[in-house]
C-alpha cells in the first residue's frame, strides 16, 4: 500500500492529524459500534483498549491478548471505511512485539496506533495513576523507531502517548519525553491528564507549540468548552469510551426492567427494532448476493400435497378419516410427508383436502378444500391449489398425500432448473402401485451409467408402452417453475372444461404436456419412496 492509494484509511487519518481545524474521532469497540460511529458522521474511530477489553469481559490490564484485540479490529475494519486509530497500550511488549503489531495492523487496514510510555502489562491510567511506573524513555524511543521501520505504508501513523501527568511527573518531564518521541519518529503526541480541568494539557500545548500534532482525550475535563481546544490549536479530540458507557447504562436498565416486569411490553418501544440490527449487519447485501450466486433454494419452493380422496382400499382405517391421516408408527402419513419437506427447508406447504376434511388439521399448513372430491380427481384438486396461489406462484413440488418419501426426492427436485421435472423409479417391477400413480414411462435414455449427469427427458407415459420400451414407473412427483405453473394452470382450465376429464389423474396432464412438445425432465431413482395402497403397505411403512 502507498500514499498514492488515494483515499486509504491511513491517508484519511493522516489528513485528520494534519488538518488546520480541530477534528474529532469517537470510540468504538466492535464492528457494530464502529459502523454506528461512521454513520453518525465521524471521520475517524478510536479503538479503545478499555472498551475492547470491557466488551470481552476482562480488565484493561492486557488481560485480552493482542491477537484477541486484533481479531476485534478486523471486524471493525471490515464494517467501516473511515480510519481507525488503535489504542495499542504499550505496544504489547518490546520493540520486536511492536514491529509485528504494526505489520498486522497494516494487513487489516488499520490507519494508526497509539502507544503509551508505561510498562507492560499496563494498568488503566485512571486507576491509581500516580503509583504507576513509566517506561524508560530511551527504550520507548526504540519502540517508536522499530514501529516506523516496520511499516510499509508511509501514511501509517504512530502516536506517542505521554503519561507524565498521569504518573505525577509534571510539565518538564512531559515536554522532555514528548520531544524525544517526536525525534524518534512519532507522527503525533497524545498528552494525557486525569485532572477535571484542562490546565495541564493547555500548559503543555503552550510550551510545545506546533512541533507536531497534539491529540487529547478530555474524558476527565469534560466540562471544558470545545472552543478552548480550538483556540490552543490541538489536532484531534478523542471521545474515548462513551459508546461503551452508553450501552452499559441501556443494557443494565433493560435487564432490570425485564427481571422485574417479566414481560416485553415495557421495553419493546424503547429498544431498536430487529430490522435496524439487520440493516446495520447489511443483511440486504447478503440477500442480493444469494440471489446472484446461489441456486434456487428449497425455502423459495412451495409443496402441494394432493390428499382429497378417502382411500377405500384401506377399509375401516379410512371410515372416519382420509388415507393421508392414517397413522404410521403413531404419526399420520401427512405428518411424515411434511417432515420430509421441512427437512430440506420447504415450509410453504399447501394441502388439498376433501373427504372428512375436518380431520386433516395439522398445524402450520395451508389448506385448500376440494368439496367436489367425490366427483373429481387429482387434476381438479391441483387446479384449485394452483389457483389459490394466484399472484405468488413460485417453484412448486406436487406430490400425493399417500406416498411416503425420503428427503432425497424433494432435495433433488429443488436443485434442478428445468421448468418441468418428474421422478421415475427404474426398478418398476418392485413397485406394485405404478399403474395407479401414472403408469409406465419411456425416456430418452434408460437408467444406466450413461445416464449419470445426462439430460434425460420423458418420451411417453401410460400403461400401453411395450415392455421392451419401459424405462421405469412414474412416482407421482412433479416439480414446476413459476412460468410452468402459469402455463399448466391454463392447460388445467382447458382440460377441466370437459366433463370427461373431471376425474383425470396426473398422468393425463403429463401426456397433454408431451402432446404440446413441452419438455419434461426426468430424474431416475431406485426406491426412496413408498406408495401406501393397502393394509400391507401400512405395515411396511413402519419400517420405511
């Protein structure tokens, strides 16, 4: 990186440091607070050692390792575009540690670091400051020189923090050290004071003049009018820990209120909405990226389950409930179907019910009633389901309410981009229900090694295909794209206009699509499904 990098964070900070007017930077301690500081309009961030350690739940005594601080900084840098000045304590060790720190900060696009002339591990300046020992001045100068030698970005800045006032050494020592640090290569001096009035820092600035920029932290002398700082020609004012302290007060109050009231009504209107959290996290950018880079996910898919018929073949089991509610291992068939869809992320499930519809009442499903179930068939139910989705058609998987399946089936269908996709079981002799579900299928390629990764399409479907041409049996699964759903809805309206088609099955729809030369993609499988068409099937389903 070089100063020709234009508006890099380091060059931005250098401009603040050398600005002819008083500049302000504000404390932040993680990615979220850093973004809030930038949005507030600040042109720089103070990565406070006190605040970073506090939000990690440890003391400001180098209890958080420098690599842990570095990790926090990386999130802050990623979340913002304005420069970050790190409160680097004592440089986390000697000259060698300082050099490695500078290299790692540059890698993370941190603009500058401030180091203080105390001993490692440091203690916060406002905790018995007068009893704290200072670093050897010459050793500290060596640390500054080492940091400057290590930087590769000429705009990267090192600010030397003089703790002479904090430790009780007075103005003469503060000036002596500041001059030594300036000669060692420091880009600026941070003069610190724990007094409630600015006398010490003003005296320092008057004697110091304009030898190099001077930075101040008016945490203790907060009542001083800002114009005083302007009049004395200070470079940067740091609001050093106020984001953290504000959040502490708000969290403590909220926690107390929740404990006392045991409900959310008293605080909900006083806290930021979840949508604001999402905005600060830039959730919209992720959504846009998902739309660009990811295949259509199962969460964008609707499932339609055709379950309007009784299922006479199960006898007494369906006298008071439709087949889809017959229990397998204590759970209705429909519940097993819903679980399989949920397992791949499909939560939008439409169930077409008819016979004993009041008994089909599982939660979190959308129900469409086919009250003409006695006189109609699968296509009439499908048309009602598609018409109920008018204006919000999306990729849709259609299946039966009496067919169990593994999640492999919907997962595979969701991954396909063709407008119309069906599943064919090539081991058709093992499937006694093939005639009921749609009959035999002839495809462009039989299921074999050659069919692996090949685009296979349906040629014929029905029960009159010669045995030598049979490639499998239709399983009753159909996946359609939004455009295909619109097209198929139109076909169904045409077909249902004829009384002869009132009881038509899905097989007729597929045959009609083939007549119109509409391509139907085929996926092969062997097993992974079970058509429940007899008492024996119900027993077998217990081991599915």
